[in-house]
C-alpha cells in the first residue's frame, strides 16, 4: 500500500494502518492491498476517520456483501446493513445491541448462522473514557500452539451454535436485555459448525469458540463438553494471543471472523457511554 504505513499491534496478529482516508474512494490496488493485509494480520485498526454511513458501507464492500442483522430494530434508518452497538439507554431501553455492563462474551460474529460471517467493520462515534474496549483473541495462533494430541481430538468435533442459548445466557446475567421477537427467533434455528475451522482463503486452521453461543458439542456429555471448551477458551485468551483495543472516536476496526474472536469489556453505562456502528460481511 504505497503511501500508507502499517505497524504491528500484538505478538501474533493485528496491525495499525495510518495515512489512509476512507472517506475517499479506494482505487482497485489499494482495496486489494487492504484485503490482503486483513488476511495477513487478521485485525486492522484505522484511526482518525470521519465516515458517513455510505462511506462505511463502501469500505465494507471491499471485503464482500454486508449482512442485515436479525435484530433489525437496531439497524440504521436507510442503511439496514449497519447495526448500532451501544450502551446508551433511552427511556430505560438500549438504543443498540447491548450485552450489559459486566459481561465478557467471547464470540465470532454471526456464528449462529449456517453460513458464517467473514469480516466485521466497527466504527466508533462515541467512546467511553473508562472501559468498553474490545479485546481480540488470535484463535489461529492459539490453534497452532495446541499439542498434537489435543489438535487431533478437537479437529474431529462439531459444536451446536444457538441464538436461543445466547438469549438465555444474556437474560440470566442482565434481566433488562432485549430479547428476540417470535419472528426473529424463527429465523435463527440452531446450527452446527466444526470446533476447528479452516480459513477458505489462507487455509490456516483456527478454534471456533464462544461459551455465549455454543450450547453443546455433538455426541459429548455436557460436563465433558463444558470442561473441554473451558480449557480451550483459557488457552485461546492467554495474554500472548490477545490484543485490547481502546476506542477513540473515528476509529474503524476491521477483523476477520474466520481467524479471531472478540469480546466487549465491562463499561458502566450510567457513567460512560459508547456508541459504534457495525457492518458484518458474509
């Protein structure tokens, strides 16, 4: 990417891209280079942007076609592919997707769909002064470092990803969490995905985890499945695999859901507000 600077962020993954203005149309070579760098680094941070919703969509389409989220009450008027992520409440109700103040819920976006998402792009318009950072875990490097016997075991396993399980978990932790409507729930039946996925472009393998969304491992008793998932989760979120992004207004963070997982960090919504816009590309 001539004219742009790329600096590594973490030990195994992540890069900051500087000197690029995404309000301007990207030429074909720059767009291709950006996509290649995402494959290499898995997480890209691009700061100091002033994106309109149209800009956000245009950049998203560098990576594919954005999806419309099932909780369409949180999508942006006129831009159904953009969903609001926020802890801001109006009349006691969150204005966007909101998981509560204290939960950390590691996941890969839209893993509850039969066709998993490829890339997410999250843009900050209100940044909390304390808390609310997004943490990313390099599940690709984490898989690479597993002992051979563990790899052999997990390579053969299939997990159930359930929006119903997610809803129940969130309700148990945060009673005011908005639930799915009957219409929305009917659109998201349980699905299965391998516990280890192979990236369709790079061919590298990574762990597909997330206790908030994985309800079971096929053919395994719940206790054994829970113990295995906890072991893998602890491994994948060890410090050497994690990058924490502290948001500033104007940050755009792009990540490859096929290679990493992420979570929001605690943030007291009564004191600190955060608001972001997200697209997810299939």
